[in-house]
């Protein structure tokens, strides 16, 4: 399941999850202009894609507009010129535009959390791991494959709250709820990776859900039993898995 749009739509249909999803629509000249006016900063991302490739950060400024792709920032005085430039960077792919969440930072760099939830051998959904991803310097995406650094969620959260365990427990519950919702929508799904951003009030936002998440980033977690459990559960998935 590669369509970010279909997966986002499945989350939005669930009343327990919809409030955690930033407003997300298909990108067009009108929708990008509308959400920029509404939120000032948005992210745009390809409908089909992975590893943060093609993601851009777009915002209104006092002088006009600007967007960033990888480390490059381009500024424009008017929207239409910027939009034409954005289209040149999309390689004719379909894109989504999403309300921008101002990520918390660790040592001056943005981070988000990957919440891994799996359909366990006991036929119940379980969150098996939560790990942090810190963006490389001057980059807008946190993905490990795009230069991000893996840091434990405890370390990242402890810089922003004393209630770390309470926050991790709530994120674990969110992972289970999302796993159930995705399996209802797509019966062949037995594992998900939620990319969760936390804003300044520590409210979680589901940026997207991956149905073929890379388990190997959890090899970098100091708690080695976490990765072993993830891989053990992975072996229990039905062979007919979609």
C-alpha cells in the first residue's frame, strides 16, 4: 500500500484518530494557496514515495513565499512563480499538501518519532517499539535514509517533559488504535510505522503511516530485546500478507 492519500483517508475515517491527523488534501494551485493562507507553513509530499524523498516545506514570509527541498531554500515574491517552481521539482508526480507542524527540536534539530505497531502472534495489535529520528543539519526530513540520526524517544522527550513514561504510554495506545484502523481498511496489513510529530504543547500529530516500515532502525536502540521482538513478530505474519 504505497498511496499516502488512501492511508490518510483511512485514518480520517476513524473517529479515534481523525483529530491526530493534520489537515491533508491533494495538492493543486488552489489547495496549496488555501492551506498556506490558513496555516502559514505546510509540507508537501508525493502521494507515492518513501525515505522523505521529494518532501518540501513551504511557507509564507514577510517578503512573499519560500519553499525548501533538501537543503536548498528558494524565495519568491508571488505565489504563482513559486508554484511553477514547485511543479518543476515534483517530476510530474501527484502530491499532497499538509498542515505544517512545528516539530520539537533536539540540539537545534527537528525530530519526530517512529511508532512501530504489529499484529502479534496472539492476534492482537501491540506497539513493539518507539524510537526518535533527528533531522540532519539544515534538512527538513528526519528519515534515517536521508541523513537523520536515531536517538531514543526517552532522551528526546526528557528534554521537553518530565512525564516521559506517560507520553510513551499514550503513543503506544495510538499505535495500537492506528494498527487496528489500517487493518480494517486494508486486511493484508499486519505492521505499521507511524511517523508522529509532537508540537510545543506535546500534542501528537500523525504525519503519515507506513505499511512496510523499515524495522532495522530499531537495531540502533540500546534495548536489544526491542528489535528481537519486532523481528520475531514479523515472522508470524501470514504468508499471504499483502
